[in-house]
C-alpha cells in the first residue's frame, strides 16, 4: 500500500490540499485514485484539467520503485497522514501533505513548540535559544525547528544535551544533511532519539523555495511558535506568517532598538505578538515562592560578589577554580543585567 502513498505524493501540480481532496473523494482508497479515469476525477472539488492530465500521464511505478529502494537502503520511514503519530493539529493545515518521509525515532507527543530565528545571530540570541531548548527538555516538550545554522541549531543542540527531543523539518530529502558542516549534530540528534522530517523524497537537493514550504510545516507541527531573532527580511518571519494563518500563538523575543538582527522580532511585537521575556511567558507557571527562599541571593549575585572591580576572565577562572563550570555563561548573564561589562578577556564591574 505504501507505493500508492508515494505515487500520489510525488505527482506534479498536485499539492497538499488537492492530495487530501482526492483522498477524501475516493474514501481513502488510494488504489482507486491510481486506477481512476478522467470521468472519475471530474467530480473532485477544485481539480483542474492539468491535475487530471498529470494523474492520467503517471500510471507507472518506475519512480515509486526507485524511491522505495532508496528508503529501504537508507533506513528512511514513511509517515502517511493516517498514522497516529501525525499530529491532529497538523492534519487540518492546508500546507500539510498526505505523506512525509522521516529519519530517526518519531513518537506521539502532547505538546510541541516551534523555535526559529536568524542564521547570523548575536550572542544574546544564542543564549536565549539555548535557554529555551533547555526549558523545553526539562518539561518534556518537543522542540520543532528547521536545523538551520544559528538560532535553530543552537536551540536544538541545547535541547538534546538536556535530554529533550527535537523535530527538524528540512528543505531537502531527509538523507541530505544541510548545512553540511552540521553533520555531527545531525548524527547526534538521531542517536539521541530526535527525528528529521521532509515532504520531499530522499535525494531531493536543497532549493530556495523549499525553505518557505518547510517553514509552514514547522508551524503546522507546533502548538506555539517562538521567534528568537530575526531581521526584517529573515526567513523566520515566514514561519510567523504561517503560524498566524494556522492560528498558532506567536511569541517574539524583544531586542534593543538599534539591533539589526532583532528588527523583525520588534516589528512582530509592534503588531501585537506576545513578547517572550522568559520561560513564564509561555508556560505560565506558578511563580510563587517560599518567603524564606525569596531572600536568598541568586547564583549571579553570589558570583558578582567574588569578582574584583577589573579582572581578566582567565585570571578569574584561577581565582574561582572549578566552582563555576559555566562561568562565561553566567558572566554574559550578568552583562545582560547591566552589572558588568565584558571586553574581550577583560571583565569590568559597573
């Protein structure tokens, strides 16, 4: 039966909406679609003459058999829209195809959050992306992204390292690692239980137009979407547009007004999207604390007291020893709070 799924999914001019129209019209009998005549097809809602001709001209399984051999050889699986692992929230989206290819371990999940952003990202964006990845892993929430360089991969790597699972939608076949320099991360994600998905058959190369279609699927598979960092022409803003169309809640991380890398996020906020200012923005947790614990200084305050007025990071590591394994991250956090300034290797308290 798999061959009919592949056949329908690879027909030219027949996109996800028409795929589902055909499936519904023929009561889920894909073989009937394959064997249909022109007269049989004329009653399908929205079908055009070109679409009908495409079905008539493709009564061969030569291409299907070639794809089948590749997926078997490379350990790639099929996800038809009837599979219970195909999220219900995604099935109703017009951009969702009847068939996806995947590599890795795909399991049912209750909640997922899309995390996307610029390829050329700032240190601020990297930190936010990593923090979101860790928080999602902590809550057993699946992180959906596009495996692009920058924000996508920083959030996915952090989620994986914290024991979480990610879903990556690609603008190529799932057997193609793009960008190629992220091969190590690609392998690590699969080994850790994450999954790569694509609407394109294995062997399909990366094409620019594929990224827009991939962004639509990131949103379709997410309950909410967080735009971490985006310039005014960033592809991440396409994900935000699809999310709005698909009625997903969109969060944008605020950026300084002079940050070119964050102008797209700030524009989303001006348009009324919700600001992401920390984990409580999305998860709305009970933030009440025990009064006794409230007066205890946090880790950053404790560290600040141990930092001289001016000191190099290398010297500071000698002073503190192994007590602070993530020293650079905490120093960066203190800089964001305006309590110190980092200039190369030099740390100066304000």
